C-alpha cells in the first residue's frame, strides 16, 4: 500500500512525535509512506530516514483554503492508495476535502477530547472513511457528537518504552540541574502552558502539600502562552522557593525517572503523552479524571485520580503518595507494566495498519 500522511505540527512532541513513531514502524517491503508537513517543521528531519519522501508545504491553519489546492496537486503527483490526516489546524478539514475531491479514501486521527457542534460534526466527519481516536475517552466524545460508531476505532498513542525506562542513573546531576536539596521530594508537571492543563489547580493545592511535606519541590516543564501568567502567580503566592518553571526539555527520559510523583490536573485531555512517558519510567501519577487520562492513570493501580479542578483532592492524592514510598513503588511498577502491555509503539503501528487494511478492503468491495 501507499499512504500519504499529513501532519501540520511544527514541533516534535505530542501528535507529531506519534507520526514519527508510526512512520518508523510502518516500514515493510512493498509499502510506501510519504509525509506532507509544514516548511521548517521538526518532523521533516525526523521522518526523512523512514518516509519514502517528505514534502514541506506552506500550511497556514484553519483559514488557509489554499491548502486544498496544494494537497490536491500533491495527491495527483504521489497517487496514494489512502490519505492519513494526523492533526488539526486546518489540515483535518482541508486535507479531507482535498482527498475527497481526488477520490482517495481518508483516515483521520483524533487526538483531542473537546466536543464539536453536532451540525458541524455531521458535515465534517462525512469526509472520512474512518476516524482513529487515540483513547476510548475521545471515542466516546465523538459518539456523543453524533459520529457513527462503526466509523470510529480506538488505537492508543504509544511511548518509546526502550528510551523511557525506570531508574534515576545520575541523581547528583538531577539535583544540580534543578537545584534540588538533598532529601527533598520532587513533583513534576509536564504540559503546555495553556488554561486547560490545570497549572492553577496545582498552585491552589500547594499550600496543603507544603503543610504536609514542607521540603517539596515542584518542576513545571513545558512552554506556552500562559507561562508568564503562571510565573507571576507563583511569585504573588510566595511559592518561588518551592515551584520552578523548568522549560521545555528534550531529555525527559533522563529527568522523569528521578521524579517522585508526576501531577497532571488537566481539565481536558485526549490521553497525555507525558503520562505515558511517566508510566514507562515507573513514576506514580496523580491526575484529573478527564478525557482519556483514566486509561493510563488507573485509579488505585498506577496512580490516583481526582475530580478536575479540585485542588483539595489533588493535594490529598499527592500527600498520600509522598507519604508512602511503598505505594509509590507499587503504582510505578504497575504503570511500567501497563505501558509495555497497551501503549507500545508496536501495538500502535499494528492498530493503524489494521485500519488502513480495513478501509482499502471496503473500497475494493
């Protein structure tokens, strides 16, 4: 089979990282996988060793109607059997329109759990032969919006369980890098600085956490538009000695195994790649019961779930884990086992390829 993949993300994390994993895993004799992506995007270089060709195109987002014409020309040149749309920002709709106009079957990956208006859903999802939801939570949202059940299949996102492994191999480096005092428990949150990720809920929980564990340090990893507002809130609440903005890191595989508890109080979340990475590293988690989060943070097994936006419950969950090394170890080991069993790259690749085969077989019939 020949598949044209479309990914509009500029940075190599989240959905774009999953596309890189997929292209690497899909290689087999007789198949051909081609990537279309934005000019200057990180995934272009990451994909070149695995894709037959990489086409860097101008992609201007939802208002970029001209993307339809550019994609139609690319489809005519490549003549794929199927088009797989991996992201939003206009590529989902304009990519679907382009493929439909060229008579090529289309698969869409859906990575977010926000509902869409029913009228829009009825039109938009007619473009796609199949929709791949990266969590059961996202699939339920799509069904509630009126997408037919036989059109939506769940294929979980994956984590590189060879790269992300348990074991803090250089604690002295970790403590120097992040100014962590000896013996201080460390929490981490890995997320974009946007409102729905719940940074403010964690800051609201900090007084109760520090009351029980006063030496606790919190590292906030990531970047985004809310970064300055969060920094100012930390200062206003006098949390500067306990909470640090640690920036965007490319070495989380080295950092996460040194963390005691990962916290993820998101109000909405498709699944959460950072949670997959944390589980693979054997780190216990406290997270909000939102979207696909309960599929990786299994309450009482790999971590503790709390209601979204509930700072008091979040503090109680964190304090329970900080107060019990045995519980942290038990949850961490279970998280690693779950990552290996259900969220491996091989499982994700098999699931996507099975969807391609089903769509093409239906078309042939």
